[in-house]
C-alpha cells in the first residue's frame, strides 16, 4: 500500500466509475491469465512461488512440479509492536474510536476474494459486541456498503483509501481479519502479525503455512462459516490476555520473515539456476 491519499475515502462511488473499475479488472486479469498460459507452461522458465499453495496450483494447472518456494518478506523495523503502540492513540482518536470499541481491520483489494462479505456477516451475527471495521483499499465499495446497510452495521464501518503510512491502520486496530477465499500469500496478515496484532486468515491464504493456529494467529478451515468466525471474534473480544499472548507470539514469528531472508533465498535460487 504505497499510494498517498486522504485518511477516509468518499462514502459512495459513482455507478459509472464502479463499472469502469470492473471492466478494467476483467481486462487486467484476462491479460494476466493469457500471459500465465504462455510463461508458466514453458519448462525453460524457472519459477519461484511465494507459498506452497501457489506452487501446488502451478503444478495442478500447468504441470510444473519444479517450482521453488520463497516466502514473501516484511519490513520488521517499520512494522513492530513499538511502532504500532506509538501511533495507537492518535490513530484511534482521528477516527473517533473509543477505548471500549473493538476494531477489526482489512487491507487490500478485491474485497470479495478477501472475504469482506463474511466479515460483515460475522459482525452482524455478533452485533451485541462493540465492533468497528476499517476497510482500506481501492476496490468498489458500493455493493459492500449496501450489504452493511441491510445488515444494520453501516455505521460501524469505515471505508478508507490506501495511504503511504500503512502502519496507521494497524495502529488503530485490535484484530486483523482476512478470511480469504484465495490469496497467494497475504502480506497484510504478516505485517499485522509483526505489529503484534492477532490475525485471522484462512487455509486458502499462502501466509497460513507460516502460522501455528491458535498460537501466533488463527487459520480458518472454512472462511465462509460465519458462526465460527463470529464465535472467534467473541472469544478475542472477551479475552485481552489471549489477544496479547497471540499478538506477542505473532511478532516473534514475524521476525523470521525479513526481506533480508527473502533476498538471500532468492539469490541462492538464482545462482542455482545459473549452474543448472
């Protein structure tokens, strides 16, 4: 998330702009899919995937059983518990969050795939809790805002644009939540963990391969199971000690996911390819 933008996106988007965004996305993914069929199937092209899940998909769709796995990295200096806590009061004050409100966070685009509908349904199922939600990204918000309105939780949701100082989002949150239907990795989950936030993702996100369920994060086996997700939110809201223990363990785990480690593994992979 590197684009500078105002802290809060407009509440609505014109129908024309939303349709153009959808057409652009279809054209983009269509072009990417066409290139994938050309590049990935070529055995002369060495491939490295950001997760074992992605490597398995390359094997399944393109018959590539020679894919290396090099997990993504994160900036563990920029994203850390001290950095998050230093900004927490200001980040919540600007958004007018009270101390007793329990703030969920989702960052990224393609919110349908990221599981935003499940998040909204879980919030409605746990409507007795003081839940708030920040959704940060540049996806079309109209349909999700309508869903939130129908569920009676529209006033609990904030729709924000991407910003350069992405840690401001983590600083405002109590839990990072991304019940993904599909994600090659899921970098915001890793960043949130480095910041000491308990993070919830699904087994369909590559980052889940690095998480020990219920120790340094939470991995949903079925991200569409609303009752399980709502129960987990209730559990985390009720137990500050659990949140702290999981968040602390997450930050320790994330220290192993540096860009230096990523670069070292990438260099070894490139050197091995030259010698082959």
